[in-house]
C-alpha cells in the first residue's frame, strides 16, 4: 500500500515538473473588495472597480455579472488584456426596472484567462454587490431635491411651454371661428 502511495506521489511530481501548469502564471486582484449601490427604479447608478494583474505574465481578463438582477448590469470594458503589474478601471452601471424594490445581491466576476490556452483555463475573483432599490421621492419633494439654477430653468421652461401652448390654441381657435 505504501509503495502505491509513494509511486503515485512521485508520478504527480514528475508530471508537474515535465508539464508545468499555466494556471500558476495567472494573477488577479480587485479593489474595492465589495460594492454597495443604491438606485431608483428606472434610474441608473455607476461605480468603478480596479482590476490588477498580479502575475508576471500578460493576461486576458473577462468581467461579468451574476446573481440577482444580473440583467441590470452594464460593464465597460467586459474583456481586456493586462500586462504584468498593471491595472484597468472597469465601470459598473446598474439600471433596475420599474418593478424592482427592496435589496438584491449579485456578484461581479473578474476572471483571468491564459491567452494562448484552448481550454480556457483561468482563475477569478467574485466581488459581492449589494443593491438597495430606494423608492422615488414624492412629487412634492422634487423642489427640495433640485436646488438653484436647475429648478429655475425648469420653472422657466414649463412657463414658456404653457404660454406657447395658449398662443397656439388661441390662433387655431380664431382660425376655426372665421
């Protein structure tokens, strides 16, 4: 029995020396290690993660979402190549639908692949994402939220639209009376 264990162990060592694995050359790091996002239904919010190549070789990286609300995610870029000891900023945006409410948990998966491998061998990290869907503010609070010049321009635009609408309505009304 001991001879079988020793021979298998020696065979594994010989195999690893003769055929080194490319997975050992892979390296991936991310910052931050988790994301907390808040969004309104039909709204949008963005965040960023920094992907690091921690290996001594060039690597192909893929970034995608999985879990609850994975269809809400937009990730840019989804795939890229990084040289050793370099990094890439990845923008993560979510746009929840009107029916979304409450809390959701998803993951951003960052996978490092060996570029020349036909087997798509790689390693990766999952960044947990906690999404809180907040209800939109009541109409009466819109003025409190929007402050300064933007609120003034909205009031001017609404007033101008009403005035133009009344002028057009009066002209058409006179045209029908004649």
